[in-house]
C-alpha cells in the first residue's frame, strides 16, 4: 500500500517540478498562478518525486521510511514558510502562503502514511 502512495507522490512531484519550468504554467513565477516557484523550488520538487518513485518501486519498508523523513522535512519547510512569510526561505526558495499551506498538507499526509499506517506482517511459508 505505501509503495503505491509513494509512486503517486512521485508522479505528482515530478509533474509539478517539470511544470514549474514551463512559462505558460508559471505566470510571474507562480505555478498555476498560485504557488510561488523558482528554479531551486522546482528542482526540490523533482528530487522529492524521483526519490518517491525510487522507493515506491523498491518496498513498503523503504516507502514508510521515505514518508517519515519526507513528512518531517516538509513540516520543517512549512514552519520556515510561516516564519519567512512571502520572503524566500533561507533567502533561496521562493515562498508564499499558498506554498506554506500546501507544505502543511503534504507534511501531514506524509507523516500519517509514515507513522500512522500498520506495518505489514511477515509472511511465512
């Protein structure tokens, strides 16, 4: 189950990362006119998605660890987003309220998947 969710996260993040580089989808550096993005922000989305796809095709255990780490990291990014407001996080990654709210939702979902789902029972022959 977690592998499937990791694959879904991966596809979505890779797509968002790629769309962030397409001027038609990023008027005034706002993906879909809403989320403030820049090159570094897009690369982070791509990297998050590629790692998610990798663990998604690996195992549920790897996917669980991904969601645990990913959830904590995105929670920290969301907290920094709240602190920085509409200013770039650490002076590098563009940010606005829509980004921060999305990062909160991503963190909550990833943490729920990583820590809140039952571990699979070992199958014995």
